[in-house]
C-alpha cells in the first residue's frame, strides 16, 4: 500500500475502500478521471466486503430493484475482462424457495415483473425441482423461482481484482486512514480532513458501509437508515449437494456450495441485533436448524467458521444512491442490504453521474430524498427480517 504523505488535493475523494468504493474508483478511471484518492479507516477486506454471502441475482419483486440488478449482472459479466483480473463470477443460477402461500404469491407476482423486463426467470415444476435441488427437503418446498443468470462471486477474488486495477491505474488507495472531518464551503463540500491534514476535493463520495451515517454527521446533513448486523457460517467440505445459489425467503436464509464443497451462507433473525462483530451462539444454532430442516444430509457436517458483519440499511432496505440534496458534491452509496451484489451497478451509475452530470433513470428511484418526495420502495423479494 502507498506509504507516501497524503496529497493536499484530489479530484475525487472516496471514503471507503470496500467493493463499493473501489467500484466507483474503477468506473471513474474508465471514464478518464485522474487524481482519485480512496481512504478507508479499516484494514484490507475488514468490512462487509470481506464478510458477505457473495450471492448475485438479477430479479426481484419490484421494477426499481430488478432494473438495478439487471444492470449489476451485466456488469459482473464484464468485470474480469475490464479489470484484467479473474473475479470468478459464475452463473450457476439462483433459486428463491418459498415455504408458504404468501411468499409463493410474491414470487409469482415478481416473476411477472422480471419477465416484463427481460429477465430469464421461471417457476420450476416438481420434476425440475427434483433435478436442480435433489437434496432439498421437498416436504418443506411450496414453490421455487429460478433465475439461471444469477450466481456467485467470491469476495476475495473480486476485491483483489479491483485493488489491482486501481493500483495499476494510479488510484491512491489508503487503508488504516481514518477521516476526522469534512469541510463545507457555502453550498458544497470542499475538503476532507485526516487528523490535521486537509485534502481539497472537487467531489467526495461516501461508500463507508455502516459508517455512512458518521460521514453524513461530519457534513451536518441527515441520512436515512439504521445499523444492522448479520451473521454467516461455513460448513466443512462435503459432496456436491446444492447446485445453484439459494435463498429461502421464509426461513430468511441464503447460501451456496463452493467449488471446495463448503456450504457458505447465513440466516437472519427477526430483530435488530446490537452493532458488533461478535457472533452469537443462538444465531448459529438457528442457522444450523434451517440447514438441517432443508438439507437433512448436512446433519453430520461440522461448522468450520462463524462470523459477523455490519452494514447500514435504509428504512426500506433499498440503496441510497446519489448526491446529497442538502450539500453539493457530496455523494453517497449507502443504505445497502445487497451491497456486494449491487456494487458493479452502483459504481457505474455514480461514476456516470459524477463524470457527466446526468442521473441515469435506473438510479433515480434510489435518491436520498425519496422518502420525502416519492415514498419508500416496496420490495418483497429481499431476504431480510
């Protein structure tokens, strides 16, 4: 990493060196921007970009979410070539499993939205369920919506590829570099402070995950949302049991099986747990219960790792994308509940808005002030409590 003194000026300062921040930097470089500085208070992959489920799908239940994630899957497909690094995105498919009548109805309505927008998505017949998910407990399955173009991308490969591209192309990336304040000049943000060091900036982009509210507070502007913690675990390698990535919409679980045979994923609990990276045994027990009920063959498999991560969620769980309405040149990619999967689309849309001064129609619904202007986005297809 760069050990030179911090610059006194940058064209764009990005706060947060996770997948969101590096995606913005990568896309800005592609659009000809120079003098980009990325600042992260933590260590390499120490935040949510190193603590996520890695699952990616194009289709949800609402038009705004589906249009955004159609774009993100298109971007995922091209990232390895554009970065010159293998991000290991594999389109093994993504299956959303319903265990109840209400969630089945949501999947059927969501399917209409997806197909109207050109998503390759369908409801599986019982025979197709047997073929695609032979190990699943069929007695628990009411319906399955399958999206063949969904898949997974391991975060270590993605982060390695993004960082390598940024470093080759002159982006100044600094970890363990905590900002201490933001400076305002009239109606715009004008500088970032690191201790007593002042960095003048034409534009500041906050991609700070659970710390986005702190960045907004430094600028004395409001930011919708609250902190959340999620937990996940990895099981010891076993024979292939699960072909696609899977979301159990009623059990609030999501997971996939890696090429090494590990089943990796997590479950949610129906309350907002404390903000911490410490794991809870009850949450682990709940995950184990879901796995055992849906895939009984996993009963003898041991748990290898169990970890926690934090993020900042908006009150409708949809991302907050764009320039802050109360302060010019301060941009946010915040409020994410699917931040790893959505990073390619967010990076492209924010970079285009910053470079061209135009807001893409796919980004407009996720404006920071939508709650006051157009209202929250209603999305039933996310796997969150």
